[in-house]
C-alpha cells in the first residue's frame, strides 16, 4: 500500500471514530472512556492540536476542541455530560496521571 492510500485510510478511520463518539455514542462519558481506555474525546482533540502544531499550524486547545466536537466544548458538555461520581473522579485522577500526565 502506498503512503497516500494509507493516510487516506487512517483519516477515514479517524472520521468514523469521531462520528461514532459524537453522533452515535454521545451518551458515553469522557470520564468513563478515560477510566477504561486511557483516552477520551479531549485526548483526540489534543492529538489533533498537536498534529497541527507539528505542521506549523497554530491552534489553541479551544479551537481544536471545537473542530473535534463540532461546537464549542462548553455547549457539548451542557448537552451531553453528566456529573461524575466520587468513584469515577478518583479513577479518572489515576487514569489521567498514567495516560496524560502533565500534557493535559
């Protein structure tokens, strides 16, 4: 497989993942994703921002989140996010430290 085809397939897979998380499973909470998988929608938006930065494209954290979420992050949170339990918050602190660390 040539590099361009690989890149196109990877981009298609990313778009499918984004669609799945944003349209089909908006009910899945970021905190649960982080606790179970070690990443969440915010991580995906941060990786998008980091890829832009690597290519000399200046992008803020908020701008990257808006690209990924399709709306301002606070709007998405108000529409989809629920309050986390104390147990979820404790597990998140561990998962965040192990998977994101100081980058977040």
